[in-house]
C-alpha cells in the first residue's frame, strides 16, 4: 500500500534480502519510456497487459 509498481520494484531490488528476486513488471503502461524506467528501477523484464499466458510463462522460465 502506498507504492506504485515502479516504487515497489525499486524497494525490492535494493533490499539486500530480496535483491536477487527477478522482477517482471506487469503493467498497462505501453510507452517505451515507462519500460526503460521500470528496468532502471530494477525490473528484469517488462510485460504489458493484457498478458498472454504463454508469454508470461516463457519469461518466468527464462529466469530459472
């Protein structure tokens, strides 16, 4: 509560206890600048809603 997705991503990626958790941002924001900002905040990948099941599973699988 109180954080947007970018802020939550930044907090998770900078916390020593969670910094190794791969983050996939799932958002309705379609601008390339939003994707770049999300990746700069620590996301490992970015997916735009509506999410295709196979695409999401492939991204999750890629992180092992």
